């Protein structure tokens, strides 16, 4: 059977399965997502007649759509026992092994599919894309990077409190020069990840991550920011195929405010990844750092913030489907500053959801999905001592942040994005209460 004939047959019996590639069908609407009942029905048909290739292909497609790649692979490889000359099956097996990260097996099946007669140009192009990704994933040195640029509006760009504040526990009007001010800024952010593969069987590697962020305000120019951060360390795979990972790391960062050096940090930590099944990952992290602050004409007492910080967090990630990722976590941090009234203990909770949905307006050349990211965080801070210039009370804070962003692809690497955010800080001392609403938009690219 030729590749084209096998493809036509696959489209008839496997279109509902949601396979990654169908010749000539890339721009069609996505089929209904199958259910476990569909999987059971298809499996029963395979049991009734294991030699029926149509039933085996249908079962494999439904299993793949439900994320059970192992079952899909088993069904397709069983088809090759009865007929090894099925190039369409070789292609689908290559895609499934690629999704599992078994790049050697994926490459073998892709090459078998390419060796078949009458391979359509669309299939050759798709296989070439997968082989290129495999080359990147299996190279000793791997480099990924991204950049984003946009514009942001904030109702309280300078994080100012209300118009009345305390001075020696006496309410006084806040100087208009320091009151809440709305502003717009341009921003650019970038990130880079380099991985060096040690080439051992465990898959250990050395990973270095860098991040860069800068803003330029329209009005509140004393809050122009330049920030850079780097962390580096090994990613170790423990206990064979258990999926357990450990990443100790060192990190450093540097920040400038209004073109003056403001903060530098040096520290390190370790992150332990513990898989709790195929869809759940628990991550535990401990870290510490020293932060050095520099005085300037704008901030003459910044060095009071010099501190040693120690913290930890636990994060649970649940991915019920390829299109949905849910994350929840807790963290704690203790900051020992140069002056006692700047020292505090912090505790926080966080939750986020990332969901891919069919594009309501398609901006790319082919059918695409938009990504929606929702994030909610809450934390408390309890300070060690009062700042008696302001109040005899010891400062306490409660903060809530909520953000939502949408990413719409323009191409395989470029997205438009927009988002809104809300920050609300409440305190027993009005000097530290802040409310700020944010709207942003821009373009991002990842390579």
C-alpha cells in the first residue's frame, strides 16, 4: 500500500483521534475530544479482532488524544507485526515517541516513513521539522531564548499610599510630590537558557538561565529599571527512571533604578523534583542570598535594606491534559536586614492556571490555539520592630495580586499578548498601603 493510500485510509478511520498531523487537514476545525468511553469501545473492537487494522488505528488515535501515548504506541506497533509496510504508522509512531522524549526511537520511525514511496511533500516537511527538533534536543549544547516588548499602563506607578499617612503616630497629609501617580512605560524583557548535556545514560546536564528586564517611564522617571539575573547549576536525574531530579544552583542579580546602582545579590539553592504519577509533579526548593543595596541621591538610606535572606517553597503542578496546567504552591521567607524595622518574615500562597483554547480569531497562517494564563497570589509580612519615626506599631502587611494574560500566536515563534493585573497591599500603618491596576500589551518571540 502506498503512503498516499495509507494516509487516505488513516484520515477516514482516525480523524476523530486528534493525531498531530493529517495530510491536508491542518487548517480544519479540531474534532470533538474523545472520552474514556470511546477508548473502551475502541479497545473492545481490537479485542474482538486483533488483525483489524482500522480498529487498531482508531484505538491508537483515541488513546493519543487522551494522552495515553504508551497505549497508542502499543496498538500501532502491533499493527506493524501484521503488516510492516505501513508508512503512515511509522510516521505516527515517530510523533508519539517524540512526545515521550524517546528521540532515538522517534528518529528511526521518521526515517522509515521517509523511505516509503510516494511520500507527500507535506509529510516530508513535517518530518523534517520533527527531525530538526530532535537534533536540537540531542545536541551537546542546547540554546533557547525569548524576548518580549510592550507598553504598560499603571494607575499607581510609584506605589504611593493614600493621601493621609502617619508621622510619629500622628496623621498628616502626604506631600503631593509623593502621592499616587498614574503613568505609562515601555518595557523589554528577555530570557536565555543554555544546557550542556553530559551524555550519560541518566540524562544529566548543566543548565544556565539568564533574564533581563528594563522599563522606561513616561513621567515617573526615577523608577526606570534595569535588571539582570543569572543562575547556573547541574540538573541531576536520580534513582534511575524514577523521574526524580535535583538541581543545586548559584545565582546572582543586579538592579539599577533611575540609572543609579541600587541592588546586587549573590546566593544559591537547590530544587528537588518529585513526580507523583504521570500528571503530577511536586517541587521542593530551599534558597538563600545576600542582598547589597547602594545609596544614591534619590535613595540616601537604601543601605538600611542590606540583608541576608533564607526561604523555601513547595509547588504542585497538575497537567490533566496537554492543554491544561494547574499549579499551586506555598512559600516562606525570612529577611534579616541591617536595621531591625526592615527585617521581616513572609508567608505566601499562590495558584495559577494555563489553558490553551481554540483561537476565536486566527492570526496565524494555520489553525492555532490561544494561551490563557491566570495567576493569583496572597502573602503576609510581619516585621521585627517598629520604625518609631513613623509609628510605635510594628508593621504588618497583607498583599493580594491577581493577573490574567492572553497569548495569540502570529506564527510558530511569535505571539501577541495582552493582560491586566491588580495589586492590593493592606497594612496596619497607612504609609504602606498600595493599590495598583495594570494593563499591558505587546509582542513576544521564542526560539
